[in-house]
């Protein structure tokens, strides 16, 4: 591996949500329990559990009260990658969106395993891709498995199937990475986010500079709609190039507005995956 991908083998991530239930793990949970990370001392009468008695604190109490320790539980959570594998994700000036998605899937699966969390994969084009469906699991080798399966698939159709992904996720709150180029109507983006309301969602916008104005200054170019296959020959001149850039900038601005309206902040995966930048983004959230 080269560049930023060689610097981190796993991705540190921190959840804002605090799960109330689930198996023991690395993330802060809700409530007060008999085990976990020390939280505070309370009068024993409020706990009725002699196993939690703090003898030193009780001995120091001038009024002779008995004190107990309470603990904050640590929980494991499912980590889900919900991914767009439509035809437009197959485009890439330097690296296709599918190749970047495969690398990200490997990183997230390895990171979840290292943190004691389960990892699951849901992919969609015009419908859910059953051949790429991986229920949440924690097992050695899962990172290599999902990486190979994504690289072997053929992107096709549009991304309407993403709206069905929420029904396949666990009922309890999970950490969801929503990966797409989001080349879809904004009302569809909003509907997808609405369906994921119970989860902590990190949108990852797959972008390519070639589609956003990094074009030749002048000349004939052939453009093709990746979802319909239709081609068109254009004479690229300065005015058209500037108009193309304005459209790309407005699309990104409108997309950020939709994310903000749903309380989400997106990470932009431009050209190649910068693991350190993604780690900083997650830890700063």
C-alpha cells in the first residue's frame, strides 16, 4: 500500500450515541452497572448490592454511611457499510469509486474487528444486491472477504435501492457509513437519511475531480451517462467548462445543506482514500 493508506492499519472511531444494551465492548454505554469503567460513588441504600461496597470510602465517612461504586458499561456496536454500487460508482479518473469502496470496506471491517465490534455490508444499485449482503459478524478474515467481493462485482443501474437498506440494518442503534457519489435527486438523499434516523450515520461522498471541472481547456470530448449508456460529443470551450464547474459546485453545496438538515456532516473521499484525514474527521465529530 502507498501514501496515506500505509500509515494506519485500522481506523480509530468514536461514537456519539451511547448504547443501552449489547455485548461488552469498547464504547461508552448508558446506565450504571456493576462492571465497566468507574463512574461515581453512591450510598449503598441506592444500590442494594453489597458487591459494590467501597470499603475505603465507607470508612472515611464521618457519619458512618456505607458507599458503593457504580460503573459505566462499555458496549460493542454493529458497524455497517451501506454502499452505492450503481453504474456511476464505476467511474474514476484516477481510481474508480468501486475500488475506493473496496479499500474502505477492508479498512472498516478490520477496524471493527480490532475494536471488538461486528461489521456488516449492505450494497444497492436499483435494488439491494443480495450477492453482496453480509449480516453483522465478527470473524477473522472478514475484511479480506468483503474487499474481494466488492472488487469482483460489476456496478450497474441507478442507486434507488439504497432507500431499502434501512430495513436490513439492526434495530438497535448502529454506526453506519453511508457511501455514495450521491449523484441522485436531493429528495432521494433526504429519504435515505430519514430511513437511517435511529443510527449514527457518517455520509462519505465519493468524488472525482475530473467530473468537477478538472477538464481540458478546449477540444472535443465524449461524455457518457454511466447509468443509461448514452453518449454525447461536446465541444469543450471556456464558457462550457465554467458552467460545468458551477453546476458541480452547486451540487456539492446543496448536498451539504441536506446533510446539515439531518444533523450529519460528510467526509469527502476525493480521488484516493486518505486514511489519516478520515481518522481525524471521525475523532473530531
